[in-house]
C-alpha cells in the first residue's frame, strides 16, 4: 500500500464541495444564457438611446396575452388583442386590470415572448412589469408597456406573442 | 441474518465480534458489503410493494383501490426508494464486497468512513418512509420533484424528504470517495490500471460521476428548502426565478445518475460472460475506453429530458445528436459482449442466463432510448407509458438483472455454499417471462397515448394494463423465491470450491470460499495478477 499524499485528499474532498456550489452557480449562468439567447422567452430592455432604422418593408403582428396565476383575485385583459408593427419603431400596448375584491392586492407580472428566437430582438423601454403592481380595492387601472422590435430580426418571423403571467405577492 | 455465514471462520487472531454490535461497529469491507446488500434487498421489497399497489390500481380502469393523491405518493416513493434505496446501495454493497478482493487489497482505504456511509442509509430511508404518516401525506410530485409542484404546492412532509435526500447524497459521496481512494492507493503494488478487472474500472468511473453529480442534487434540494422556508425565489417565477431552471439543475444531476446505475452493471456482465464462455473478455481496453466515453457524454446530454419545455430548435438538435452519440460507446460494449460469447465453450449456469438476458433486454431498453432521443418523436412519447417501459427495461432488466446475476455469481464466494441450481433456474425463467409480460405491453400503451402517473385510464388501454398487472404480480412473487434461494444457500452446507466456476478468472477466486474475514494481508504476486487479469490469453 502506497503512502497517500495530502494533496490527494484535499482534491478528493474539494471536488464534491466545488460541485455543490456549482449547482448554485448554475442560477446566474442560466440567467445570463437566457438574456443572451432569449431562451425561455426572456425579453430584453433598452434605454431608448439607441436609434433604429425602421424597416418599412417588414410588417409583424404582435399579439398580447395575459394569464392570472392561482390565488390572485384580479382580471387582466389586453386593450387590443394584437397590433401590426414595423421593426425599429416604438409602440405602446395597454393592459386593463380590475381588482374585483374589496382588499388591496399586490401582483407581479412576468413577461415572456414566443417564439424564443424573437425574444432577444424584443426590447422594452418602459414596462409596468419593472415594478410590482398594486391594485386598490375595486379599482380598474391601465398598465402600459413601450416596446420595440429590433430591425435585425429574421424576416421570416411574422408573428410574435407577448404574454404576461401575473403572480400574487404576499 | 448472515451471522452464520462467517461463523465458520476460524482462521483468526481477531475474528468478528459476536452479536449485534459486530454489525453496528464493523469496519470490515465484507461485513459492510453484506449490510448494504441486505438493506438494498429490504428496500427493494418496500419499493416493490408500492409497485404492487400501483399495478393493482391499474389492473382495471376507474378508481378502485386508492385515491389519486395516494397513487401519486406511491409512484413518487416507488421511484425514490428503488433508485436511492435499492439499486444504488446494492451496487455500493457489491463494490464493498468485491473491489478489495479483486485488486488484492486487505480492506477499503477508509474503513471507518465506510461504516458511517452505510449507517446513514437506514436513517435516511426511515425519514423518507416516515413521511407517509405525516399530515398531508408523503411527497406526491413524482421522483423528479419538479418545482413548483415540490415547492409551492407540496405537503409539509417535503422538508423531511429534502433532509433524506441530503443524507442519501452524503452517504453516496462518502462511498465514492472511499472507492476512488481504494482503487488508487490500495491496489496490489504490481497491479497496473489496465490490469484491473472491469467491475473495478466501471465502479472507479462511476465514483467520479457520483462526486460530480450528487452534490448538484444536494444543491437542488437546498434551493428547494430555502424556496419553501426562507423566502428565496430560485424556482419561483413571481420572484424572478424560473421553474424550468429546476429541471436543468435536476437533470444535470439526473442524467449522470442514470449511468451511475448502469456502469457497474456493465462491469458485472463483463465478468460473467467470459467465465461461462471460457474465453477472455473481447476488447478489454476498448471496454474501458467505452465506459470513460459514456461517463463523459452523460454530463452533456441532460436536456433531452426537457424537449417539451420550449427549447429552441438549435438546442433540441444539439441534445438530440449528443444523446444519440452515446449509442456508439454503448454499442461497442454490446458488440464486445457478443464477440466474447462468439465461438466460446458456453454453458448456461444461472448467472450466465441472467447475463445473456441482460444483453438482450438492456439493448431493447437502449434502442427505445435512441427513439426518444429524437426530438420530434419525443413530442409523442414524452410522459407516456413508453418512457416508463424504456427506463424499466434499462433499470430492471438492466441494473437489477446485473445485480441478480452478480448475486448468483458471487454468492458461493460469499457464503461458501452453492445455491440450489434447479430452483435458481426456475427463478430466472419465472422472472424473465414475467418481467416482459409486465413491461413489454407498456410500449404499446405509451405509443397509443396513455400518460404516466395517472391512476385512471380510458377503456381502450384496459387489456394491456391487465396483462401488465398480471406480469407485475408474478414478477413481484419471484423475489420471495429469490429470498428463499439466498437463505437456503447460506444454510445448505453444499460446499463450493474456491474457484467456484470452472472458467472464472480474477483475484477473488484465488482466496478460499467463503472469503475469509481478512484477506490479502500480503499482496498477490505479479504473475498471479497477470494470470487472473481479464486480458490474459492462455494460448
């Protein structure tokens, strides 16, 4: 039997510990990957400084959806089901939310864009989803999002859907 | 239990302690191996009982026996117990028993830690099973415990499940560290890496998979724990987290885990086929490289479990091709096994029967795996009984088959007695027929669209489900026969020779049967190592 070096034990015990923390490192890695590629429909954010050349030839239909997760007693509907847009131009879309209860409700909207290849070209300048939404009792409010679809988007994509899932915040 | 196995061991200055304390305090690799194997068998019976409840409920359409929530608890616990309680401990038990005597070492490198890693298991198993008696019942979210089912919508007992998984992971990691240290440092001084038998090779590589993958699982359940109790939002979309990320983390553990349960089986089969073909293993070094290749590939294919999560086409294509690549090294192994038997002087003792049927049935499971690796086809097969058929073919007629083969193959070495060959033959034939009656119809059910994890089904699935259930009950009963054969082998006094099998090669066959409590106190000679190695050609 050979004499075992100390460094061997250090490596052997360090390996599982490193892998344990790697599991946690996967969280930011995953988020970075989603931001870069638009996997999972993650949308981008623009500061509005960048100027786009409007592509007048290309017309895309953007459809709006909303989904209420269990436990949130509100109704949310897009004002218009869909609009036709030109890539490079800024547009506003509006959702109407109604709190049917007599209590204040706090929610959080999480956006998602389909198809995923379009997600990284879909940039938001302003969005109600940047903050939590507070719904006063019996209140009906309008929530808006200002967005642009970058002109570099593949011309084969003619339909994009933007969906918001509303979660209850305790 | 097996106290009388080693009662005949008179050869020693300090033999085993008497009574129960022997088993609690033991640091002997053979004792610990025995403990692991009995623990695994008891868990197999528990998990099997859950499977019987599942098959009983599915015997006929409609809800007859249990309510849907309890049915979900059964499928969840069946999976968890079988994976973490039966198959993995059984392989660790075999590693403990066999690796030291295969590499000419007196014991494992870390005997006290070895004791600890075993004795964690009964507590982890008890914690896991105790969730049945808690308010809200046991976890019912499937063995893959996807968030948010396992975080937002799970019963309180889930925290106990998380703790049990932590303990099981701890035990596995310590076992893996022990095996790596043993193989690297305790080998007989004249044994080179490429002289090691394949069971040692496959376990050595499996250990690296374990220390790479089990901590990822520990990380995943820790995130679940903090999500559930401490207000974090790793998997909670409302807090900026992502439930799909849970699946990425889980399967980054989960896919190597699949090979943790398959590689040692490959090693076992590579021992049994040459013995009863009376030929050296065909392509020893290609077998070793194939195992290394499979282990590497297992880390880069995880998302083939997630084709339906809305993955971009490029991702689907990558994971499809990478997954199908695994068929290449696996194919090398299957063809080498067939070539080992080719023109061999074959006899069909019970271990050989299990091994040959392993090659056939595991290949069926592997081929359905290639089918499901195809992204477009998976859309149809996903979460149907087709996947249930696939992973039971690779886990039951793969891993469990190899464990059965190895028990019959090495039982005479462990107990010193031959098992009853006639009964063992009957056991094999009952098992191989019933297991196919049980799992083969599931392919058809899955292709026809029957979803998994559902207690009820439409009428058109009734016939195949009844056939499958009947096969299931028969297969369950064969384990009672198996228990009888093992106990009979321990007691029957039908002495085995030290070589046991005419064509067997390996250092473990050079020591007496039963293996003495302490073996290889002086290492084997170089000539002996070469003569007993799997690549030694006599002519």
